[in-house]
């Protein structure tokens, strides 16, 4: 009896020592690994530079692999190290696929574990094949365990990436050139948001149980866009069990896939997805002599077995949508004809006050004394240095000083509701009165002029000045002339733009919280661009801008921030220390002292990326109208 106890105690001690050995080997503190070769079992590590993976790599269950922005992981396409591997059972679709067999698993690399890979837009993290001529299934799998995070990551040339753990989040990433599924979710609640997935031989994304949230993804040129299946397994003879698949699938675009969404023995909620396949997938997906043939069945949605999905406001159409690499635009259009008087909107700044409350985490509060000091300091600096300061990246500098980077970053995914409240037909064009409703800046009115003819037209943004409106801009500043010349013209009515007490108060309130009214005008102008780019009657590659007075000031700033403009006309420079002298010498939307240092650089149109034309204030020249028309005809047609 004593011998048995001693043996049991010895086994426990050995087990404890083994656990301690592996824990100490992996280390409680992360190990920095840069420009190294890795394989085998690893503990807590932080990768950077170039990493070459030469064999299966497994992160210990208690450890985390962290990968820094800009890191590239090259995975060797052949792994001859001995390993324990199994094969995937045939399912009627993959029966003849050699990549499901043990022989393939024995010779191809898998990376597995908890991985935190947070890249950036400019410095993505890349998992790719080390082959000089990479191809799909060069490496086997990227398996993500509980708590993994991928952001701005590119994964390519493998058999399949899998999110097998719980609480996994994959955002802003690209999965491409994949033999099986672009992302495979296994019986967990993961979040797959704002990714691009394409060129996958099975499906772009598949769900095998759980309640994942799948939103704002672009999935194209795969055999199927999204597959949702509940796999029933025989746990004990005669008894089958598997948690049902019940995903939430929202605002995804599925383009040119064989199937759109395939659902088998599963549930889920599917809202505002666009499923279209005008040409179908152009690819086959081959490994050695075996190929998955593209199957352009044309089914938008297939539901089979014991399934109870809920579908809300999905669009099924064989039409062109935004191409890969272009933003997916979240716009909801309504019609509510009423010819209501919208004058009150010009004086409603409650949405701007709500903006401050809703974005308090981005607030940079200052006192009134500090604001006055900043104005005086900028004025004194520019008096001594009229050339101002030079920003290395003017676009980024403007967004920083206006504090609008955080709202511009999500503008395409953020819902914009556009309601048509009036339609008027004229001899050469149609006029629409629109209400734009945005969760950041609330509701404002817009006038849209559409020329006759079914083709796509170049478009022009028209920005009015202080004391004016969209209607005045149409009549006095060439909106009507330009639409009759064949341009789509869109003109907002800016709120609190009267050089009055209302504008002064909201400008100061925003400035004291670290925001600016000018920044919100720039954002609202970008909403107009977003809307234009969503319309078939607009050539999104031919958009220009014209402004008068304060609208020209805004147009100067928009011209430095927007990446969609191709021509600009102006009658007033950027002057960020303007005080509305005519009525009351006080601050207004054009008072942004931190940006005033860069006025000379903003106003130097020789550095714009597109043609521009500066006119005398008010466009009072006898030939100004014709010269503006000629300029836009020359540069946008």
C-alpha cells in the first residue's frame, strides 16, 4: 500500500515538474524575436521583422504569440519533420482532394495557438508562402485559439485559416488564394468585421456552430460566399449533438461567387446584405492534378434541412457593386414626398452639441483663455513668418488639427440615410430635395441636380458661403449652368453659417472641447462624396468641387483631405484666423488657430494633385461663367 502511495506521489511530482519545465521554457515574460527562424512549440513571444517558419509551430496553451505591425511571416511550403497528423474525412465535396489526406498534412506546415496580430493600414502583418512562385495550399493551416485578435493582417496561399477558439476577433484584414474556406469558424462566438476575402475554393467564410457576428465584409470570387452548417456528430452510438449555427450576418457584400449564402440545418439573422453575381467567379482552385471547379449556380441564397433563418432587407441583384479595394458604402435611401420647409435646419445645431457628447473620448478641452492665447500666438507667428509652417503630410496635419480622423475613418461603413422629399422636373435636368441623416452630425438638407440622359455623368460639389444657401448657389454660383452643361451638381445647406451669434456660439463650444465647426463641414462634404460614389448616374472617377466665400474656404480644406476630387474652382483662400469682421468681430467656423500656421501651404494650389482655377472673389468677371464651364469640361469630361 505504501509503495502505491509513493508511486502516486512520484507521478504527481513528475507531472508538476514537467509542467514547470515547459512553463519556464516558454517563460512568464515574452521573448522578443526579430528576423529569426521558428518552428516547434513556443511560449510567449513577440515577433517583428521577417520571420521564417520552417516547421509546424504550436503556441503553448498558456502562452500568446504577439506580432508587431509590418512583420512578414514566410511559411516554408515543405515540412519533412516527423509529426502526428490525421486526415479530413470525405464529405462528398472533397473526396478526391489530396489536401485532406494524411500525406498532405505530414508535409505541410500548420501554425496554431493564441495569436495577437495587430497591424496597421500602412504596416500590415503578412502570413504568406516562402515559395518564389507561391500557390494555394503551399502551407496547411492558421489555427486561432481563444482570445486571438487579427487586425490589418494578410493571410494567403494556404489550405485554410480556422478560428477554432472562443472570443476571436478578425477585423480589417485580407484572406485570399485559399484552397478551402477563407475563414472557418468552429462552434464559437467570434467577430468577423470589415474584411476582404477572395479567391477561395470552398467558401469565403463558413460557420460550423455558435453565434458569430459577421459584418461589413467584402467576399468575392469564391465557390460560395458564406456557408452556414450545423455539423451533427455521433458522440456516442445512436446520439448526435452539435450546437446549432446561429450567426448574425449584416451589411456584407458578396460579389461574383458561385453561391451567395448556403444554409444547412442552421438558423441566423441576415440583414442588409448585397448578393450579386453578374459574371460569376473566374477561377478554378487546383492543387497538383486536382481542381475545385467554379460552380456558378447563380443562387443568391440556398436554405436546406431543418433551418429557420431570418432575412431582412437583403438585396439580390445581378448588377455591378463597388469593386474590391474600393469602399463599401452604407447608404439607405427612402422617399417621403412632402415639399416641407427646411429653413429651420439651417439654425438647428443640436446635433453638433450631441456630437460633442457622443465623442467625448476624442475631446481635447481647453479654456477660453487658452483659446485666445492660441489665436494671438498664431497671429504673431504668421506676422513674423508669412510663409507659415510646412507639414510633411498636409492631409494628416489637417485631419489632426481639425480632429476629424476618427470620423472620416469609418465614414463608408457608417449608415447614411438619404430621404427624397421633393422631385422637380425641368427641361434639361431633374432636381431632388434630399435630407441627409448621419449618426455623427444629424440631419441637413441637400439639393441634387441630375442632367437628362441615362449615362454616367461627371459630378461637381457646390459649397455656398456665409448668409447663402443651396438655392442661392444654384442660381447665382453656376449650379444651374453646370447641370445644363451635363454635370451632376450636389449642394448642401450648411448649418450655422450666418456669421451671427448662433455660429459664434457653436464654433466656440466646439473649439473649447477640442473640435471644430470647420471639421464638421469638411465631414459633411465627404458625405456628399460618399453619396455621389454610390450612384450609377455618377462617374465616381470624375468629381470636382467649386465654392464661394466661406464655401470656397471649406473647398480648399476638402481638396487637401479628399482623395476623390479631380478638379477644383475657388474664389477665396483658407484663412483660419478669420473673425467675420463684417458683422461682429468674433470667432466662427473659419477660426482654427492651430491650423492657421498651414494656411500658406493649403493655399499653394501648385501642390494640389489635380487641376485648379482661382477666380476673383464673387466670380464677378464677365467671362467667369464660361471659363468655369470650360475648365470643368476640360478636366472632368
